[in-house]
C-alpha cells in the first residue's frame, strides 16, 4: 500500500466554527419559510426548491458576514475563501458535512476517519492518501455519527456506550460503520459503492470475467439455479450479486434480506419492477423490537417471492436460506465470506453448527447440496483488480463433505477459465435451454 499526502485539495481551509454558525442561521431561516407556507396552507418546498433557496440564503449570510468584517476593520474573505465557505455550509445543511467532499471524489473507494485526525482515503488505483479531517474533536465525530443515525436509514440507530457500533447506508448507497467507547479515538469507516446500477457486461468490460463466463452466469440466473457467491472482504461479492440480479426478468418478485441495506435493487424499478427490500433491525432502548435476518428470510417465504436474495450470510439466517432454496424459491442467491472456493462448504457447515438449529456437519452437507447449484468465487489478483477465479457445480454430498466439479479454475492471470470438466447431466439441458451450450466448455478448454 502506497501512502501519500492528498494532492486533490478542495480549496482553502475554512473556519469550521463559522460554518456551523452560518448553517444554524440558514437552517432557522429555511424552517421559518416552511412554517409560513404551512400557515398559508401551501405545500412545503420541494427538495430541489429548498436547496435553491438555501443556496441563496447562504449567499446572503456570507454577504452580511463580509460587511460585518469590513465594519470592524477586518479583511473580508476572498472570492475563493467565500466559495469554500459556501460549499461547506451547503454540505453541512443538505449533505454529509465535512465528509461530503470525500464522497464527491470519484477516485475514492474507502474513507477511514479517527477522531480529529486527517482521514485516510483509499483510491481506486490502490494508493492511499491523507485527506482533511471530518471533525475537530472526538466529541464532534461522535455527535456527527449520532446525527446520521437519527436521520439515515429505515429506523433510528443508536450510538452510545450501550451501542458502541453503528452500521448505516447513506443516501448515495455508501456504507458507513463507526465504533466508539471500545477504542480511542472514535473510528468511522466509509465504503463507497461506485457500481450500483451494474450488469454482467459491465464486469466483462472491467476485466472481472471473460465473455464465456458472462454467458455461463447469465444462463445460470435465467435457468433459476441457486447461486452462492464467495470471496474475501471487499473483493466485490455485493457488486457481482447486483450484476447477476440484472439478468432476472423484470416481472419477477424479488425479496432481498440484509442486516444493513446495501444491494439497492429497489432503486431501479425499470430493471426490477417489484422488489421488497428487507433490513434487519436492532433492539430499541427498551431492548425490544429486534428483527434478525433469519426472521426476515422466514417472512420472505410468506410473500410469494419468486427469488430470495440474501446480501450476506453470517449466521442464523443460513439454515432458513437453504430451506428457502429447497422450498420453491428457485433461482435464489446469497454471498458468503470465504478464503477459497474449496473451503466454502466447510465454512457453511461451521456456520450451521453455530446456528440456532445446531445442525451436524453431515446434515449441513446434505442440505447445502440439495439447495445450491453453483458456487462462484471472486478475489483480487496481484494488481488489486477483482476477478472471478472459480466456478464449481455441486453434484452431491456425503457424510464428510459436498462433492463439486470445478468448471472454471484460475488461469495464468487468476481469471476463471474452463477446466474441461463437463456439466452434470441434471443441468445440461437446463443451461442449453437458457443460452449456454455445455459443449462450449470442452471447446474452450
């Protein structure tokens, strides 16, 4: 990892205290305008109109601030400084405050903030740079995270000594995780999802897979086979899951289950006409109201779902998910953390043994073999690029494991290439019917 100073500056430094004061004043003026409209029985300003009015009020406040400085014999801000102040106040009022400039950079994929220190920015080219802090103190960072917890997501998330971690999805699809009271200072991690509206063709263009693998996976989705996407943290499992979902017919009813809303398939109604996006919920301050992903998977089966898509299998939702795949939700998909394609089913068996059902390994192997048709393993190559390196077909189970055939294995570039292994008899006709001729595997090999 290469670490350098951030060369992408967003303008001159601003007085954060002044920014907060201006933001408070403008927010008060905006609230007064909205109350006046309600008093005249007029509709509230639209989001766009409110932003336009807010920008005008910020200009007025900055002009007043400059006049006061001149009156007191002080130097007013330069045009460049005033523009930076305007941007900072606007971001604090309508965006994500001092975090917003980092989100606006198209080359940033991860942000790590620790208290008032300069943030770490992981860039898309694999380098890391330092960026401007998002808070002037640890206390300010805590309050900033609390405010996000109050206004972002389907339900309020607490952040206090009794709830020392928080998981949120921001309006642009980015995923925020923060932790406090168990570490000094408070830490905030932001993972930006640059590929929300993504297809398998897009991933071919990025070098994630070959055209042959793309054709195979498209046919596997259309054939309603059950898929398990595996890989390490940050290797692109969720992005691949979104791309696979793009092959699903628009009229199918999809139910997505996640501990933290991330897939965002419901953001694209032209591609997916009917999506029920379910998100787990933590208990409230009275320690009631908790809803687990295992609960949601069971509820999904009462919604006449054509497919159930679990964003990430972590524990108790595993057995309900496998049962759903075996009980009519054909063509379902989920992701799983794993270090190699060969260890996937051992990882599944360990999770099932720790779940509420406490399945024995041999029962887990039998259930998984009946539920899953293909496993897809995605990883990073030596350059840091995400690539599909292995695809296995599940062929059966014994008391000691799940039998698989590796149809695609890593070639010299770590990308999946045909091994010459043929499809099992039960899937040959199905894949041919949906656009993939099994003979292509042997020919390509």
